[in-house]
């Protein structure tokens, strides 16, 4: 495919690249990192502190993949010590609305989901 060609996406087809994009934006770490960056530029240490439970390795991998996909930009400031900041690109900012809707849905439906799980587990106890 040449640069500038726009393939038609169909995530229901096994070989379609849109599946990889959905994997990326549906990943829990992506949702949380984009959520933090939606509030503004952040350094690695701030991201790690604000996304409780993420390992250094997973945060590094997530940021690299988001940068590769054009959703996050990485800026290195030539200072001593070197300062690196991450921010959302325009494409990354366009994700904040849909991802915020998922976050809001999970909070709003938390009790109903937990109740359903408890009922299911009780009905399916061995």
C-alpha cells in the first residue's frame, strides 16, 4: 500500500488492521494512560504514579505503542537530567470522548455488574 492510500477498514475481517487498532484502544492501560494525558502533558513518573498498578515495563510498552500509532507524542528536553514529557496528539485527543464514555459507564454500572457476577457465581457454584 502506498502512503496516502486509505484502506477500507472492517474489524470483523480477521486480517484487517483495524483489529490491531481496536486492540490498542481497548487495552485497559491505554484507556487509563489516555485518561491521565487528557488532563495535560505528563512525565513518566507522574503517569506511573497516577495509573495505580501499572508496572514500569507495561507503561513503557504502552507509551511506545501509543507513540507508534500516532496517539501520543514524546518530547525530550535537553536538560540535566533529561526531562521527557508525554502528551496526546490530535488523534489521541479525539479518543478522549469515547474512552471517557467507557470510564463513566463502568462507574455508573459498577454495582449492577458486581451484583450480576455474584448471582452468576452463586448459580454456577460447583
